[in-house]
């Protein structure tokens, strides 16, 4: 252990009432220390404290950056995981309507006598529904989706 570390260690253990013992111990003699010696010891202590403070600030900065990365990663995972269940439901509902539309188109084509006329009627129905959604419900759907995305980002 260096003398500076020893002096810091013993200074903490000594009471303020025994400064002369501290100086005798530092000097290794019974002489009273000069003021330059005291100033140099104080400067060394201040330099070590500053280095320690600087190291702690750097460690704090690195830890803070790591924490921000982990929080961003957590948010990204949370957003992705919250989008997967609705996507699965969307695929299943789309498959259901696809096969329902195919079956309905074949059934209507059988009733009308031409298979293609059943597909034309189903396509016309979907075209009319798309026009209604576009002109009357576009703003409501856009607002709902944007609100959902904002809630997920700010969560």
C-alpha cells in the first residue's frame, strides 16, 4: 500500500483530536511538519478525490447510456409483441373471408347458372364496401390506428 493510501486510511480512523500523531506518522519523525508538506498532502488528496470523482462520473455516464439502450430495446420488443397477436387475428379473419367469399361465389354461380357471374357479384359487393369505407370511415380508421400507435410508443 502506498503512503498516500495509508495516510487516507489512517486519517479516516484517527479522530480530529490527534493531528500531531498523524503528522508524525506521515513524516516518520517527531518533527513538526512544515506548511508546504501539509499543502502537498492536501493537494495529493484533492487530486486523488478528483480522479475518483471523474471515474465515478464516467461510470455513471456509461451506466446511463446502457440503461437508455435497454429501455429502448424493451419498448421495441413491447411494440413488436403487441402487434403480433392482432396480425395473427387479421390473417385468420382474412382467410375466413377468403374461403367464405369463394364458397359464396361458387354457390351464387351455381344458382345463376354461370360460375363467373357469382365471382362478379362478390367482387361488386367488395367494391361497394371499399367505396363506403373509403369515403365514410377513412378518417375514423386513420384516427384509431394512429392513436393505437401513439399509445404503444408512449407506453
